């Protein structure tokens, strides 16, 4: 079975598209041997390349991943034309938006699956009117009074097509994350295991002169963490764009030495920082993501991470509790690492693709059930 993977991988321009497509390259042999799926990648930096391939190439499956900057109407037209020319092929759309929402939902009638980094567990929520287009932005606007400044990522979902919105995989499957997650320190590297920082959090607030809603929310979280300063050792700061207060080297050094890593929301609820925390053996504390489905699933409350309220009212309390209960902390850290590692060792990406292209075949237990069984 032949598949064509359409998307850009130029890391000099943007590392995220490459990270999202990397699992196809990393699992190329296994996809071929286990699923008889031969994946050909075509570098598609603009929609005219997508259109050209749709006119000229034949394949059983098309994986389509456009740039988030593309015009939604043009993307819908492109996918509609691809469906017209390839009526018997599967079309699997890989959405580029960080949020649970998307500007590309208009393609839903023409695709077999629409994959999200992070998806609402209850897909009926996609039909609810939400300020800014997401549950997160709606909460911040309605409950905390944040001005979204016309910021919005949303589009109308054609009625009856929400079931095509599926959970894909987060952009933390590429080598840098794997290298840290599976790293085994040599005897001369034992200092790497020393945890002499209690709480870690370094974030960007965005532009100082045009503070966005996510920057306001992060400032609130940082202020709550600083209440711990009299009693604990912190590596905590926030800075504005172009005013970096900590180097990348210091960031990497400090997160390795930290017991707790607090990871606030960004443009979307789940961020790469969540997985960095787990890779480096930190207890992940972040605002609750019970409404989200994502893979690898390291977000099982009380088992693989510690959720806090979205207004951070309990953030200080949760930090203090787990800093004084090291055994509970160690168990959650262990569970999270095992859940993340299992995604690779149990080849869940290949099973994900199998579930999409061979929907009537059984797949292995999810990461969640594996963690629950080991806890």
C-alpha cells in the first residue's frame, strides 16, 4: 500500500512541521514491515505543490499537512480537489494548529480523518460558541476578564462531521526528546541526578507592548510561584520577547536539577515543556487538562501529573504538598516517564497509523491502561 506524505520539513524556517512529521521517518521500516505501508514524503512548502501532487500522483493514502499560515478557503479548495481526483484514496489531514480548535475544519467533508495534536475529548463541544474558539480562551475571557483583542482560532464544523476529528500525536516524538528520555547517565555523570532546585518554571510572556492573553495568564502563575521563595529554592522567571533573562544552557541545566516543573498553558493547553519536565525527571504540575485527549498521554491526574486550577488558586498549596511528600512525588515521576517511554517501546505511533488506515483491526491497549496497570 502506497502513502504520500505532503508537508514541509525545513527546520531552518520552523522546527514544528518537521517534528510533527518526524514519526513517519523514524518508523518508516516498521510501517513497511508491519503494515505494508510504503510512505513517500514530498516536500510541500506551498499549496501549489499540494495541488500538483494531487493532479499527478496516485496513492492509496494521502497524509496532508499544510502550513498554519495558509488561507483556510484555499486549503479547503485544495483538499476538495484532491478528493475529487482521488475518490478511492484515504485522505488524512494533519492539522498544524496548536489549539484544540482549527481554522481548517472546512476540509472535514472531504477527509477520512482530521488529526489534532490535542483534541477535545467531548467532540460535541466543538459546536459550542466559545470566545477565541477554545475552551481555554473562553474561560480566560469570561472568568478572569482577559481581553482577547480579537484573537481567535476557529472555524465552523460541518454538522455531523465532528467524529472525523481524531487524536494524532504531539510534536514531542523527535530525537531531542527521545535522547533525554532514554538517556542513561554514566558513573561520572551522577551529578545529573542531583535535585537541588525545588521548583522550576521559565516562560515567555510575549511582546511587552502588546501583552496577549497567554502572557497575562503566565504572569499570574509566576506570581503564585514566587510566594514559595521564602521557604524553597526556585528557578522561576518570565520575560518578554527580546528580553531573555536565562540562556538555553542555563534552562537545560536547571530543569535537570529540579524536583517540580510547573508548565502553564501557551497558545494551547499542552506544550513541549510538559514533556521536557517528564524527560528530566521532574514532577509535572500544570493547569488541569482533563478535557483534552493527546498522545503520548502523560496527563493522568494524580498518576502521571498534578493538575491545578486554571486560576492557580491551589498552585502554591500543591507545590508545598509534593515537596514534603517525596515518595508520592517519586511515584508520579516514575509513572509519567514510563507512560512516555511506553509510547516508543510499544510502538504506539505505528499502532495509531494502523488504527487509521485499517480501522477494522484491533490495536494494543492505550498508554493510559499500561500506566494504570503499573501504578
